[in-house]
């Protein structure tokens, strides 16, 4: 070893001892990719972002459970909190479906579908709401605000705001099966009387799969050019071609006018046999932690078995077309590694 090499080795050794140079860590680096599913049993997933956290929920059938995490791609390892269990009897005592968590007027509200254990079925199925004033919805006390005063029995209630007015969307049992209805809200638990209107009915072949005529799971999405979109699930949940359709209202349209809403002629997100993804539906939308990316969260199954079972929750990024409409792409297989949301 020459003098220069010896001197360099001595200097490096001194720097390491002084902590001036990094030492290779034996700790594994965080993974920058993930694979679906978010949860193996995850029908009707819903996600809310608030205060730097994601709050996730899905249908369990027997209670309402929330998962809290800073990284949605890691929700399967997040702690679970059962926040509400139904009463033994009464109108909301069984078949708890499609919970949605919303932060409105400084409080938390959980909208969920339920029916009466003593008289279960579609004609006694309604959307109910719970209220919690705690800053963290996984803590505090949930107060039962009762049944939302919809005109019809139905399911899958959701809430959005537009032009300073809050609206309630749900799937109403009208005619052969279910339609989409909207009404302005007077409070987070009550609709303005007499203003509910039906904005879409199952008229297309892909909305009548599984021997039923169903539009359900309506979710609001704001377009990039001022449009309003309602993305909904079509056909029976056991139909392997269960898919997402979309209604569009142009900028400045009145959401309470049925004529404002134009239905897409084909599904905007649907099954993919090559990817082994079936029954894509009942979605919600969220942002990456840094707000730069848009993500769709949905449920699907891996077998074309004609069953409304084994539905896992999944997510993937979506983009926007030049006309301001969403481009959801094709559902990815469970084997495909995806980049984590930006900011995780």
C-alpha cells in the first residue's frame, strides 16, 4: 500500500468513528410497491382521508369496523376497531351493508344499510346514520340518528356537496328492482321533504345481469372541467359481469333535474377475463397522501363463479381524459405489483 492509499484508509476510518460517513444499514428499505388485495374479505369498500390518516371500512354484515392507517396500501396490517354493533331487535338490527364515513359540520357520520331482523328483506331495508363528535372516529361515542327519511326503501347511501348544498344519493327500490335517487339534505341525518327525484333507471342490457335490474352503490366524483359524475354499480352482485356505469351532469347543471344526467352507453370499469378479475364494482375514490394522484378503490373476485362471495377490496390509480372525464383503465390482476401512492 502506498502512502496515499494508507492516508486515505486512515481518514476514512477516522470519519467512520466520528460518525461523519454513513454506515450501511442492515435494515431493509421500505417497499415502494404493493399488490392487491387491500383486504381479502372486503366487499363494498369505503375510504375517507382526514388529518393525515385514511379511515377504511367495508361490509362485515354484523357490525361496523374502521381501520385507521397513514398508508392505504398497508391497510391489511392496520388496527381494526369495531365502532358499532347493531341492536338485537328493531329496524336496523341485521344485514349491515355498505358503511360510509363522512366528516360533516365538524362531526363524523356513518351511513349504512340495514333491515329488520323480525321482517328482513328489501321492503324493510333502509339507510341509517350514526353521529360521533370525537375528532377521531375510532374513539368516542356513536349516537344512533335513526333512518334517513328517504321516499323509498333502499340501500347504499352516500353524500356530496355542490354549490353550497349537500345532497344524498342512494339506490332506491322502485319497480322491478333498484334505481338511483337524489335529494337535498336539511341536516346530515334528514332530507328536505318532497324534493327527492329519480335520476337513473336500469335500461341497458349490462345493467340487468344476474336476472335482476339493478343500479346501486352510487358515488359522486367531481370532473376536471366542472362536470359532476355519479359512478354506480350495475347488475346483481352475483353476476360475474357486475360493473361500473357513469352518469354525467355538465358544469352548472341542477343535480335535482333528471334531464341534467346523461348515462354512459357502456361500462366505464368492468371485468377482465385475461386478468382473472370479475365482478368489479361498489367503488369509492380517494387521493394519494400528497394529493397528486387519484385512486379508485373497489371490490372484485378472482373466479367467474356466479356468486356474491369472496369479494376482496382493491385499489389502483386512475387518470383523466382531455375532456375532463375519468379514465379508470382495466382492473389489474392480484399478481401485478403497483407503485405505492405518491407520498406514502
